[in-house]
C-alpha cells in the first residue's frame, strides 16, 4: 500500500451531443482522484474505450498472463476479454470515451480484432491527429475545464468518423442478442448468416469472435447476479467461467451441466402448447392461446402484396369473397402473425375513420433497411428513424392503407429505472 493520501474521486459523465456520434459512443467523461492503493484488477467486459491521461503522457496495461503494454498518454483500449492490472496513478486526471458494441470500428482503419486486449497509441492509429490530440485537450481543459475538454474530444471524434464507414447495424444487433444470452447459432439464424460469416463480421467490427463475446457478457451478467445477492447459483457458474476468462481456455462444463445452466443464462422460447394442453386458468376457464391483429384495408390484395414486398411477410392462407375481395388472409412476419381483410360489412378501414388509434410495433434486425423498403413500396414517414431515449433505434411509418408501423431494433440494454430517468429528462427539457 502506498502512503499517498486518498482524495475522493470527482467525475463528469455525458452523452455525445452530436447525433452522428450517438450510435457509436455510449458515454464519455472526465474523472480525477488520488488513490491509496497501488494496483487495480480490471475485469473483462468485451467493450472498448479511448483514454487520455491528462496527468502525464503515459498509459500502461498489464494482462494477468501476458507482457504489459505502454503507450503515450492518448490510446485506444481495445475490446477487453481477459483480466488485467492497471495503475491507479494513471487515473488522477483522465478523459475517456466508452464505445458501443461495434462503435470503435468507424474510428479505425484496421479491423477491431487487431486491437483486442491491446493498448494502442493514438499516434500509431491516427498519425499526427492522434499525436497532437492530448495537447489539444490539455489546452481546452486549462481554458474551460473538463466540459471544454469533452467538447474538444467530441469534435475530434466527429472529424475522424466523417472519413470512415458507418457502424454495421447487423453486427450491433448480433451484439445485443449475444449480450441477452441468445445462443450463437440462433443469432446467426436470426440474421440470416452462416456461422462463419457471423464470426468474421463480429471479429472485424466487435473485435471479438461471437462465442468469446458471449462468454464475456455472460460473465458480466453473473457478476451482476452475485452483486444483486442472487446466491450460490451465480457463484457456482462464475467459478466455472473464471478459468476460461483468465486463461483463454474453455469452461470446464460437462454437457449435462450446460443443459442445466441454460435456465440460468438464457430465456429460451417456450414450446407452443397443443390444443387443450396447459391452457386453462385456475378454475378451468379457457386461457388465451393466440393473439394477432386483424388489419382492415381498402384493397386487400394490394395490401397483402405490400406487406410481402415491404416487410417480407409470408402468406399462410387466404379466403376470398365476390370480386376477389379478401375475407381473411393470414400472414407471418418473423415470429408474429397478422390478418388482413377488406373493408365492408361494418368494418371500416382507417381512412374511413380519419386515421387509426392503433400503432403496430415491429422489432426488426435493421430498422433503417426496413423503413427504406417500406418507403420504396409506397409508405410515408410519420417519424423518421433515429436513436431513441429508451434504447431503441426506430421510427414510425404509415402504410398506403392508413395503418401505422413503429419499426425498431434495440441498441442499448437499459434497466426500467434508466428508461424512466431518460423519459423524465426528455419531458423536462
């Protein structure tokens, strides 16, 4: 233990104010303090950061089972998949940026996997722009304090990102699913990719192969369980994962234990009950077996064609009346069902009512791509696709028949408290 007196840490955390950076950066901030201890153990998160040491022109990181790495005072810390020792003395005054999954890729000219578990100097990655960044930030902080330094850092990142490709929304979707515990094979199926393509894209954009990323995120979920006091089950599985995270090997888990662990880590889809099986409430009353909306439209055949073209719907069945009018058509959208029928017989379409009070919410793998397909097929924009405060990227479109669709895909895994806090902040602004 060092004799250095400890000073209470002071921190400032913000979100990027520029919309173009919001899909790439989760948060950025400034931290300063003095610490009595001489070393800290950093656990793996799978995430990447940009760090600028304002106190002195040096940064170091020492993995537990590898040689340490030192750079000048501005560096990218690549996706972290193993524990490492860091020096608290280098946290006396730091500006930092935490990238979203896949968010580091647009700021690099090399695949993200090349900086995995590495500390890479910005002078090596960005050339002169990276070499002078720390001096720019020091001048900004001296003139206007940490907020000015963060504004300057955001400007530098925006300048850098304009010259490079946008993040891959499909990779961000894969990261979200893996973080939720979705099995790797299922993630590939949902994206329509082969396992090899998923591995290649994750390595290039996330910096981590999907199985490794899933293992690290599972470790983080277990830590949250243990911290939340969920007992020995979490500690038991964390103990089995620890050798793999520390040394890079596979968890010592037999197939029988893997099956038992599925209920802990994942929420697999329940098997659909057969007719009459387990589908009654207490007291023997019939329970709900299936729910889907029925969309009343002014031109049923054209509406079915629109939903097939714009949303990739699969027509399951169709029944028609006189003149080919649709009495009932059932369509499948992913795991969901919708029915379509022509207006008439007391069933008005939205234009007959002056609009619709119902909004259909559709979660997809890429909201931007689906919105573009809907627009090409004849839809109109109600609210453009954008990153939303509740952790989704989405927007709302009206189809040619008056029904409104809220198209979205998740970009953040937020708690209910975080969503409510952001909602309150948005309402008061």
